[in-house]
C-alpha cells in the first residue's frame, strides 16, 4: 500500500498530503517532482512539519493560513486528492474542473494544488469525528478561489461535498 493509499485510509494522521499539478510545479519550479504521480500531477505524503514547509516552498503560502482562508467556502475535493470542483465555476457558468482538465474545457477552474490532513476518530467531539477518521482537504483553483471539504474515511459518498454539490451531504456537522 502506498503512502497515499495509507493516508486516504486514515492511517497516517501525523502526515499531510500535498497535490500539485504538473503545470503548477513547472511554473513555480520550487519543488522537485517527487511523490506519487497521478493523472494531473503529483501527490506527496510527508510528515506534518515537513509537509507544511514543502507546501510553503511550493506555493509561497503558509499552509495553515491557506487552510483557514479556504474554510470560508465549501466545494467538492476529489477523494483521491487530485482535483476538485471550484464553487466559483457554477457562479460564472464555467467548467468546474472536476474532470482534471482532460476535456480541454475552461482551464480557469482547474485545481492547482491541495493541502490535506486527517484526524483520528474522536467520539467526545461528536459530529463527523464521532463517525470515524476525518480527512480535511483545502484546494486552490486557477481562478484564485480557495475552498475546503472534509469527509469520513470509509463514508466518502455519505459525507462531505459530493460531485456537483456545494454543501456537505451530512449538514453542518
């Protein structure tokens, strides 16, 4: 099982996952192309502090400041952390970017990078955290918008923002 598979299974709570498109990596030139190759770029799973430093080096942003800002808007992030659907795309009639850009549609709404971490199940907190491990994902779109999603490991289709949606299916947990 790869580091990414372990992360997505809720087995690497001390690590963070970073997705960067190949185009974004090439334009920034600050991070080597390492990690797991996915269709539209690279996903790195690294220890938390190293990951936050790598995120900063690759994007020029502080990871936690980026996450705090992205929490203001909800949108679907791919459960494999390699894309998403920009909530601004539906506002301006553009392509959501959910297909990873292979269709040649509006590139203004392609995910450029994603920062993600997970938390262990915590029954005392309640809500989603009572149900199981929770993945938090924060995406940045080529249009400049940032958005967030979170879901319970093993309940990916029953929790979080689903494809084509703008609100989490479980409500405000």
